[in-house]
C-alpha cells in the first residue's frame, strides 16, 4: 500500500475544526530546520512501526497551535517564541493537535499511520530526525495563519 499525502484542504478543515478558529493555509517554501532552528517534528509510523511520514512545524506554528488548542493566551505563545522553546503545556497541546492530524493520513486504500513521537521545539533535534525533514518528493509545505494567534510554517513529509 501507499501512504496518503494529506491535501491542504484536509489540513485546513482539521485545524479549523480542532482549534475552533479560522485557519488560512498558503503554499510556502519547504520548511528546512537547521541545527540551531527550533522546530517540532511529529513522527508517524505504520502498523509495522516503520516511520512513514512526519510533520515538521516551526516554533511559531508550534506555539500558536498548542496555545490555541488549550486557549492559552496569545501572549504566552509569543513569550515561548521569544524564549526559543515551547512550554510543557503548549507542547502537550501540540501533541494532541498532531496526534489528531494522523487522521488525515488514514484514507481508504492507504497505510494506516499513527503518531509515534513528538520532538517539541526547543531542544536540538536529533540529527537523523532533522535530516528527515529535508526529504524532497511527496510533501506539502504550508504557511498556516491561525486567527487570533498568528502564523507559522508546517510541512508534511512522506518518507
């Protein structure tokens, strides 16, 4: 079987429904975190525990999406961005957002994927995980604006 690449409309609808806010997506350049770039990376595995996809988010998206889910004030998200890392509360909420985002991979005829791990923005990424975010090929690179919070980058990458 193959892995389904979620389409921008699927992602927009999921985020808007989940966060209860207007969400605008626009195509962007591929998000490629460097060794010193804070980024969150969610790894998704298939039923045989093979890492098949990832979602990489810049610090801004990580902070805004995690804060929006938990109704954490936007000022706290901005403070996390200023600190260069997400707080534990924002990280837990981001985990939930990206866990639910696994549903966008799961369509009829495609491999079933589930969230395996989240590397939240802040600590340096494992080099292998960071390199995986740079994979070219089947991917969606988007700028995501969450109404009332702010904008950030999100990339869905099939491995």
